[in-house]
C-alpha cells in the first residue's frame, strides 16, 4: 500500500523523539548519499530565518490538497497527510510495506521506487489501485482509485537518502471517463462492423476512405477501400454519384436517396450489374464546425424493388386482362372508398375515363346515381362507399346517369384481402341490366294485362256457371224428390255428373279469379273470431260424398277448440284445398286431420297415405301453375297450393310439406292466434307483394 500513518517529528528527532536510527539504511531500498543541491541550500537559509520552521512545514504538509506520504528504506510509511487518507479512504496498518505490495510488484513499480531511493525523481504511470486487493494486510474499508505518483528522494543533512516521498494525483474521474469513452468507441466500432448496413466514412476533398465496415467490403467484392480515395477504390462508380458525395461536402446538408440504382462491377470480376439502394449521406464537421467528411449508410433494397416491380408488372397485366372483359369492373380502397381502378368497359359506360384520383367525399357530385325510385344517392350511400364499410352487396340495383345515357346496373361487391404483395381491395363488378329491366317491365305489363284478362274472363265465366249450377242443383233436387220417376231414372245420374263438372269448373274459375286478385292487390282479408276445429269439421262434412267416392276414411282429431282472429272465408278456402288434395292423391287410403294449439299459435296437420311428393317437386308446388304430377292423371291448374300459401302468409302464418314418394304427404299450416297488424290494408299490401 502506498500510504501509512501520519507521524509528526521534530527537527533532528526520530519517530519516537530520539535521534535517527542508523538501521533504516538496511531495508529494501539502500540509502544513498546525495549532495545537497543549490536549491536545497537556499531553502535551508530561508528556513533559518524563520522563528519556528518546523511548525511552518507541518502546516504546509497537513493542509496541502496534494496527497503526500513518506516511506523509509523498508517501505514502511512514516508520514502521510490528511489529503492522502481522504483519497484512499483508509489508514494503512503498520505492517504495510511498499516492497511487499502485491499490486506494486505486479505492475513493476518496485523498480521505480528503488530508483527513487537511489536519488532519482521518477513518475509512475496511471494505475488502478485498491487496498482491499492486498493479501499481506487486511483492510476492509478503502477506495478503488486511479492514481499517478511522483517519487522523489529525501536526503539527510549528510546527503544520504533514507526516505522517499510520494506525491499522488487522483485521476479516477479522468481515467473512468477515458475508459468509458474507449468502451463507447469499441461498442460503436462493433456496431458499425456488425450492422446489416453498408457504412463508410470519407474524409477530405478527395473523398478518402477512413472506414468501411465488413458488409460494404463484401458488397464491393473484397476491394481494398480504407486509405484509398473513392475513385481509386471504385473507379467504375457513376459520375452522378460522385457529384452527390461532393455536394454533401460543399453544402453541408444531409442527402437521402431512395431506391437509387447503382450500376457497378460488385464482384470485381468484370460483370456489371444493377442493384438498388436506400442511401443516407450525413456530413461530418471538425471542431470548428467545418465539413471535412461524410458518413454514408447504404441499405440494399434490390429484392424489395424487384419484388415490387414484379407486383406492378402483374398489376398491369391484370389491368390489361380486366380491360378485355365485357363486364364493367371498378376497384376501391377498402379504407377510404376511393376508386383505384376502372376497366375499359366501365369507362365506356361512363362515357369518359372514370377519375381515380378524386376523394370519395366528392363522388356524390361527380357521379349521378339514383335508386330505382329516382332518389339521388349521397356520397356515403354510393355502392363503393357501402362496400368499403364492409357491406357485401349482392345484386344492388341502381340507375347510373352518365354522359352516354341512363343505365340500370346490378352491382355486387367482394373484399379481396392483401396477398402476394398486393394491398387489400374492394372489387365491384356490375352488370348493365337496362335491357333486362326493359324486358321485365314489358313482361310485368303483359302479366298485368293477363291478370286483368283473367279477372274479366273469370267474372264473365262465373255468372253463367252460377246460373248453370243453380239449374243443375234444381234438377238434382227434383230427381231426389221423386227418384222413382221415369225422368229421375233416366237423367238423375247424368245430372249429378254434370253438377260435379260444373262445380269443378267453378272451382277453377274461382282459382283464376283469386290469382288475379292477388296479382293486382285487390284481395282483401276480413278478420273475425274463427274456431279452426269447427271450421275443419264443416269442411270435412261437406267432402263426405267425395270421400266415399274416393273410398277414403277421414278422421278429425285434436283440441276441443282452437279459436283465433282470421279471415273465415279464406281460411276455409285453405282447409278445403288441403282436404281436397288429400282425397285426390290419397284415394283408397285413410286421411287424418289434426288440429292443435298452444299459447300463441294454432296448427293444422293434414296427412294422407297416397303417392307422396318428391323432394324436387316440394320446392316448387307452392308456386303459381306448378304441379307435382302430370295433369293427364290428375286435373287442375296448379293454383290451389299457391293460393293457399299466399293466404296463409297474408295472415302471418306458414305452410310446409313433408313427404317421400310412395309414403304419402303431410301438410302443416301454422297461424298466430292474433295477427300483429290485422288491418285490411296491411293484408292487402302483403298479398300484392
């Protein structure tokens, strides 16, 4: 350890107040005779003029901010000042010796100390010193410090060097800062050498390489760069790139270049190739603020550029394909709704090219689009805006008023997610259905005329059929009144047959009349309290003669009463249709009719065991003029179930069928006990739809 206890001694006395001992000259540092210098002689003369020079020197030693320690020839510390103790943070024990100090020996400083005992003033290098690391002494509390020492001999009056003095300088802060700076430099160098970015540093007007990281050297084919100028190291560099470097030196401004193409012989083998770089040129300044160099960061983006160019090429190819399509197609940004593409067919329909650099907020004024009722759509109501919000359009019909005329369009949309380098996009194909709408309107007009004809014809047919039916019923009653008369025996059966045919014809006419009323919205519902079970029993009783001819046993079961608010005549028409069909297609087999109800609904189930209905036919038998069997075997126009479905739905109910071929059919009708809106106008509207 380089410190010891502070021991004050008087002039001419040893540590214990006696005369100096001669044994001190036999330690590790041999005492040498040193002639007093003129400076020393001058100092003695000055001290001689002082009343008490010892007190003066003690004050100078004790209060000096410079740490001092005095060691004898054995290396023991004889004196140290308070600045010394404050610097080391501990007082050295008596057994400490400079010549047993492991750190002194390890650093080779013992040689310098002996040179000081030989009369030479020496300077030690800066070292880190920690008393706690010593093994020959036990010190618990001390500071780890960086110090530099000046060792100079102390000669006695006889000229012999028996002690040396060490003046210490605490350079801990400076050394720590220097080491931190060196560590940061090492880290920076490591960062620059290991960075996945090509980096170089150029100095001077001739742009000489001062640094080039390994990646740059690899990309340059292993060329020798450091120490050479830019043109010497890379003679095939483009002149415009050299101008870019020099521009940074001249202006002192940062330069950024994106996807800059550099054509070089990168491998140094005579094979020139183009690579793309993102470049950053940052000027470097000296201590006066003048630009004396620049650092370059180069990110190779060749793969990204080539990939984007491939995507752009595919995009152009796709646009060319879409331009050949006869169907108009536009694409929109799903985030903003802005149109990003329109094919040639869409442009032709618009009359001019559809603008794609206009914000979607302006589309309301740019595009004149209305709904089928003629109401102009606002910007947020346009199909592109709705699709951009995530709404899936399927056959949305609008009218587009363009430079070329008015077109009725059927628009759909599909969201195409981002894939293969392409961003997400909303695709809106649309069909020009103007001609279809014209034909549809003509067909609707024709249907309206047909329905009106059917209505008129049905009315005209119904009047004579009613008269004929009444007349035949009178003949039938006369025959029944006198069954034994010659007229009854001769014409009774014929009258019954004619009456059945007239009633059948009347049913057909009534069906046509109902279809006409449904199509024109003239069918009205009159709601009243109706007991479904009683109504079913009345209908079954009326069909008893027909059931006997079909050899069918009709069984009615269910709850005692199922009363609800319905149109009695129309409900009877539905029940009549279902029972009639069961007797027609289930001849020779039993027919079961079940009436049920719960708290909110009534249910009618009609089950026969006849020929059954195929799955394909089940999907269409409830439509107009549809039949499940050939009309050659079974008569009718195919209107009964259509009228029944329409009437049931008008009363807010449902009707369905469950059947397998050869296993009969089960028709189920469900009606709410009270309709939500029993108004006649509402019912008429639903029938018309």
